[in-house]
């Protein structure tokens, strides 16, 4: 990931409503979350939420799919992985044992087979 791409992601997440929306969508993986439900959960008008979701989508953090009259948003987990990797690429100067606590922090969170809300 290039620095400019990472900056677009960080800019998208640097606003509290967008960060909350992204986290709500992440919690509903892999099913996703309808736009109206995101707005309702965060108590934000739907037109305002639409703008926030568009910014997250342009940053590549979420994607949308029209299902009948609803738009379902899902997190782009590969993009999340790219951002996390970007942040720790040069972690610990090539000494993986120093980064072990960081890696351990993510391992129980997203272990396969832990269920839908394991993270």
C-alpha cells in the first residue's frame, strides 16, 4: 500500500460518525448492514449517513450491493489487512519477537471457526 492510499483511509476514518459506521459494518461481517440500519444505529439522518458511507467506500474500506430497495454495505477485509500491514511493515526493526504481543492481539480476534461475532 502506498502512503497516499493509506492517507485516504486514515482521512475517511478520522471523523467520528464514519469510524462508528465502519465499526458497525465490521461487526456484521460477512452479512453486511443496510444503509438505513447503519443510520438508525448511529442516530444519523439517512442523507447524512449516505455521504459518510460514500467517503468510506471511496477509501476502499467498504463496498455496497443493491438488494431490492436496500443498499447493503460490507467491510473490505483485504483493504483492512493492507492498512494494518502498512502500519506494521517495518515493525520492530526485523525482530519479530518484539512484535509478538501485537500479533497475539489480533490472533484470537479473528480465528476461523470462532463464530460470526468473534472479532
